[in-house]
C-alpha cells in the first residue's frame, strides 16, 4: 500500500471518529451501588448497580 493511500485512510478514519464523538454527546450521572450514591462496605455477592444517562439530543440510548 502506498503512503498516499495510507494517509487518505488515516484521514478518513479520523474524520469518522470525530463525527461520531460529536454526534453522541452523552454523560453518565448519578452512579449508585445498592441504591446508595456513596456506598462503603457492600457485602452483597452481586451488587445492584445503577446510573442515569444525560444526552444533548433526544432519544439517545446506551448499547453494549
């Protein structure tokens, strides 16, 4: 692969990544463990975790 082809591919990948970062501005807020905001000494084998997601745009959802 020539150097100009590599440069073009890198530029396209960078532009795609920059567009994705701007499109989905989301933030995770209100982290909780066992319904507590600041837990200390949780003794549950499978603790329940919770959080809220705030986004600039409507109809945003999380995915794994």
